[in-house]
């Protein structure tokens, strides 16, 4: 990277034009070496991709080797592939090191497709060389590229308009780019100056303005300011605080245990405007004397401002599995000299605090709008989820706000329709006319499957927007020969849940 935070504008313009002319897109790269090689790259195996490009010397192949795989190339080949920027332009941007005849990459530049409510497109994302390109463990100042976690958070981001967004712990800037699609101004912060340089470089390379960077930890760089939205893929990894354990800036902020996520949750209300939202990924510890989600609930309660909280735990790992995950993430592999030592350091750290497992998931927080009921939802959703969730989360929050204005009588006067992705499955025992199990399946959102009784199934089946809920419930009560008032008291709370989760929609 160059010494200045801001990249050379003329080199950026030239490189952007050359990348476009070469057709350096995610689809083209994937097609160049094939699906199997592409999958292998995700597992840190580069040889299949190299074989797929072996007989090619065109511009796309040269860029794939140099900028995607991190392989050296000749100056002649790079100048031909980038006729405007040339190898010298890459050097001015700090992406390569030039020798007499060889161009050696010092960073990766990879195409990354995106899709959201505003449409689809592609970015070029610069980041540090990964462990496959380095051929060993990562340096502690490594700036991570686009991985599974960053794509997950990008897909979780709300797509409703905002004015100012804070991207805390921006890394290479992927969240800032995603946030900029919904807001005219984004402030991106990080403890790593190198990360801030990458963020500005990526914004410039993709011709995205309105991104400001600031150096510092947590909320220090924006103290006294308020934002409509905060997004963060923070360095939440739980790391032993002992000598000899590497502390990677991209995943480790120097806090003990899960204290970083606790500090974020309890402090984010100070920088949220009323009604503003915060979204992050995080870990939380389960201890011998404390449930993990209950510990998160305590962090929310510690905020100086009332916060809505929707916490979704996606998985739990035991201490050994967690240790193995993050030791390998740093490039230390089983059988290497440091592997057993690092695993033991993690296990000793967990044992000291009585940690029995570690939860991972999504946190959606909101500074509770004045006069609205508080949302407090802590759940475990472990089934696979297909596609981005940002639109679904936004619709759920909007539904919660509408429901908050409706008492049961008002809700009974409301009409609803079934979500377009909802299907019903009925299971019958052989020879039985009546189903023994009725399930509602959600095709989008979190892909929930709900067991429902005949009364609720009948209500959902009749919810086509024509008649109010109260009228439908009364008719079902008459059909089932049960008390209408009692059936309303039973069904309306469950209707609220179905509206929030997207099975039903208010008209």
C-alpha cells in the first residue's frame, strides 16, 4: 500500500478501465478455471485453478494469476494485460513490487458480485495476500478479504434508506460499500491504518464516494455523534491473553473472552439516533453458571439507552472445536510445531472461565422508538438459510412497529394475507382422514417450519385479504363448535408471531 491513505486518482482510473476491458468479473474468473477449481480456492487449494489457466496467456488469465491467486508474473505480460495502468500503476497503488522483469503481488484484487433490493452488480475488492498465496501463517496485521462472515453480514444489512451509517471495524471496506448503497454518507473506522487505506482504495476503485475513514477503537472515533445505522463485523474472536498466542488485528481487539461484543452491545446506544439500528456478528460464551443468550440479554440491559434486541444464535461450538477453528484460521495446521501448543492455550483459557461452549450468531439492535413497545427476541435458528436476510429483517421490524400500534380489538379488525413463500404440508397416518401433523413452511426468511393446529391452519388458509381476522376467527369457532372469545384469545397472539416472522402480512 502507498504511504498516503488516499490512492493516486489517475492510477485508479486507469486500473478500473483496464479491469473492465479485460472482463475481470466474478463470473468470468469462475468460468476461466471451472467450478471444481473455484470450490478448491475456497478451501485454500490453488493448484486446480493454476492448471485451468495453464495454456492461457490472455489478459484475463494474467490478471487471475497475479491478482486473484497471488502468483508472480512478468512485467511484459502485466503491461499487456493492463495497457493503461501497466505494472507501474499497480506499484503506485501499492498492489505489487516490481523487479527487473518480475511483478510480485503484495495484495489481492478480486471481483465480488453483489445483489440486494436495489439491484445487482460487482465490486473489485483489494485485500492482503491470504494464507494460500503466502504459503504459510498470516501476519498479525493482515487485512482480510471477502469471506463467509463478511458476505453474511452484507446480506443481513437492512436495505431501507438511511442518512448516516457507521461501519465499525471496516477491514477491507466491504460493509461500507454495501452500506453506501442505502445511505449517502458512511463513516468507516478501524484500529488498522492499513485497513483504512484498503477501504479508501476499494471505494475509489469502485467509483463510490461518500465514504470517510477514521482511526480508532470501538466508538472512540465517533464519540458524541449519532447514526441512523451501525454495521460491524468486529474482531470478536475469543483469544487467550497469554504470551505466544498471535493476536490478529482482523479478528482480535485485545479483549478477554467475549468482552468485545459485550462492550459493543452495551455501548452502541450512545451513537444510535432514536430508532436507529445496529447489526453485527458476534460470539458469546456459555459458562457453567450462565446461558449464552441470557448473558447477551444482560449486555442489552446494561445500555444507557433502551434497546430493542433480536438475537439469533446460528451455531454453538464446544471449546475444542472453537479452538481448532481459529488456530487453523490463522494458518497453523495440524501437525505443525505450534498447533498443539495453541490449542492447549485456548482450552486452558476456556477452563479458567468455566466456558462450556461458544455461540455464534446475528445481533440486530435498535434504539427503541419513543412510545413503542420493546422488542426482546432471543432465539436459536440453526437450519440452513438461503439468500440474503436484509429485506426480511426490515420487513419484520416494520411489522413489529405496526403491531405495536394495534391492540387485540384493532388487530381483529385488520385483514392479512399469506406470505408468497409460505406452503402447507399435512401428514396423515395410513387410513386416517384427519391429518396428525400440519406444518407451515417458509421458503424465504429464516426458512422456518411451524407445527400448527387445525384452527390456526384454517385461519392462515382463509387469510386472503378479503375479511378481517375477527370475522374469520368467529367463522372458524362456529365451524369447530368452540367459544369465539376463547378462540380469539388463543389465535391473535399467534397471529402476531406469524406476522412478525413473515408467514402472514398485514394489508
